[in-house]
C-alpha cells in the first residue's frame, strides 16, 4: 500500500482500490458508496462520526481513483473487494454502512463473509426484483424502463443526458442533478458512468437474495429517507417483512440522505451502534 496525502491504495490482484482512513475511534466502520459516485459521497457523514469511530471508505472498482480489469464486471467481485480490503488492512470485522448499490454489496458481504461483518446499516438497496408480481409491480417496471433508457443514452455517448435521467428519475428525484450534487460530484458521476453501464449488464445484480441475511446474526438497521421515491419505500417494506429482526430507521431526506442530511444520517448510525452495544451486553450477561 502506498499513500498520497490521506489517500492510500491497496492492490488486490486484478484491481487497485483507492481508500481513505479517518477518525480517532477504535471501532472500524466500512462505508460502501453506491452507483456512479465515489468515497467522497460520505464526506459529511465522516465529519459527523470521525470523533468516535475509525472510518474506512474507498472507491469501488471502476470508480474514480480505483481501477478495474477489462471485461464484464460482477456484483460478486465488488463483494470480494470489500472483504479483501478489510483483510489487507488487518481488520478482522467491521461495522458496514452501505448506500444504494453499496447496500446491496453490504448484504452479500454479510451473507458470504459473515465473520468480516459485525453489523450492517443499509440505506435503501435497489433490490427492485422484490417488487415483481405484487401491487408494486408498476414501480419495478417503471424503474427497469428508466434504467434501460439511461443505458441506451450512455451507449449512444449521451453521457450527461443518461446520468441526469438516472439521477433524477430512478435515484434521487427531480431537480437533484443540480441541487444535491456540486460540480465535483457531477464530474465524478459522469466519469463513472461507464461503470454503471457495465453494472447494468451484470446478470448477478438481478439475483440478490435478501433472505441470505437470515443466517447473519449481527444487528441490522435499514435507514430510509422520509422523502424518498416510492420504489425505495416499497423495497424497504419488502425487506423488513423478510427480516423481522431488522430495525428500520427513518432519516430526513431521500435516497441521498447521507449527502443532503449527513448529520441526521450520522445520528441514525449512532442509534444503530447503541443497539449493537446493547445486544453485545445482553449476550455477555447471558
């Protein structure tokens, strides 16, 4: 690993991940960002939490400063990257926060590498397949159609148009391209568009088994924005029905609550950690 200022790199065979460590606490927290953006999306949350936790965040493969090998990427590779990063840093297990597709990765990380995950805080994983065949089928179909449109725009080289469509109609809501993201964030989104397009073609992303978390025994919190788009609300409801022990924590904002309301999001994580510590005390006392 070599560092440049406070950004370091770790080589995991076919990929080199850019990562950053902050905070004065001892409990390790791994932050996994969603599609299109990078580790910078956690800036506000890190500022609110760094006094109490050891926070590790990184650019996922193919995003910003991290590399990616040629060929079709897979969700499983992102999962292996997260586990490999923790191992390379000598972190036996971490509390994991995931946003959107990063929450999907966190789910599979806990299912495949449960010893690496002490607890989970998930913000609105886009597991839209859970909406198939019930009263929310229209929401699933709409999201699928919009993502297909975004992919077609990217394929034609209309990158900003495709990114704006996805950001405003699939993920964060109307007007958020200009109001939620600053110029640097929009530049990162455009730079990472090719990785989202690759992700769009990955068949693994449609086969996420939320039920696999039934075998994970660490505490789980699902945060959800009070102003989020209806499809995410429906997904959270479906996951909560499958995982009754999971805590659901409303936070101000929408799908990008960690960006728009980072202190509220950080407080929700503190609440999650209080539950983690209470569960540990209960276990220790028998």
